């Protein structure tokens, strides 16, 4: 199974080079990664990127974010999905970081999950892209594709994360989410996947390839 997964990842890296991160710890600010994750929920990448840039011109630290009126945050992040709710959430997260963690984002998944509104996917992305620590962020793309091609057989993202942690060498953890998200957006779509042009179809059980089990 390890050989199969490693070949799948190498093929995906060739197919989606824009999804490959350097093999060095991320230098991104964990707070900015966290807030960008909040903005990205149910929002297209290009909208998230633009909204993050506008917001971070106004504030880049929890204490700076708390000085902004909620309406100012709303205007900065519009038109991300649920922008009013997210503006309120950003204020609450900033307040919690200031009061409980002295404005520093914790670098342990257990502590991150204590922050209201932070789920396992967001926590793992903060660990990997904010701190350069090993973690596997599982969203709908990762869960769907992992089960569709047959490297996991799980019922929900939490089970998928556990299974992938057991199967996958740590050196691949950080890039896995971005690779599968790109593949899910471009080829392995939820409906009508483009199997005929898929570069990992020879390893996929959906098209009948089972000898790698």
C-alpha cells in the first residue's frame, strides 16, 4: 500500500506543481493562516485570497484585529461566504488568543481545537502551513478522493485523517491536502469525474484497478 500511495503522490505532484510546497517549515504567520482558513470556508480560493489581502492590510495581529469595528471587517472580507458571521468569529478568535494565549496561536492540535470555531481541518492547516509541523488536513476533497480511489474505506473525515496518518509517511502529510484539493477541483470532481484524463487512474479502484490492494 505504501508503494501505491507514494506513486500516487508523485504523480499528483507532476500533475499539479502549483500545489507543491517547499520541503522546509512554513514561514507564514500562524495567525494569518488561521484567519485565512476561516475566510476560506465555503468560499472560492480567489475570493479568499483577495479578502485576506484586504483584511491583512488593516490588521495582522489579534490585538490589531480587536481594534477594528466588526463592520470594517465585514467590508474588508466581503464577498466571502457568510461574511457577517465570519467577521464576528474573527473578533472572537482574536479576543480568545489575546486573553488565553497572549496573542500567540498555539502550535498543538489539542489547544487549537479548544478555540471556538476551529475544527480539525483548520487546526491541521495551521500546524502544517503556520508552523511547518506534520499534519493531515482532511476536507471533502481529501475524504472523497481517498475513498474513491480505494486507499481508505472510511465514513467521515476524522476516520480518514486517522487512516491516512497510519498509511502515509510523514514527509507527504503537509502537501497531501493541497494536492487532493487541486485534483478534486480539476479532475476528480464529485459529479462526473474526468477519469479519462486522470493521471492516477491506473491506481484507482473506481475504474477497476484492484491489484494494488
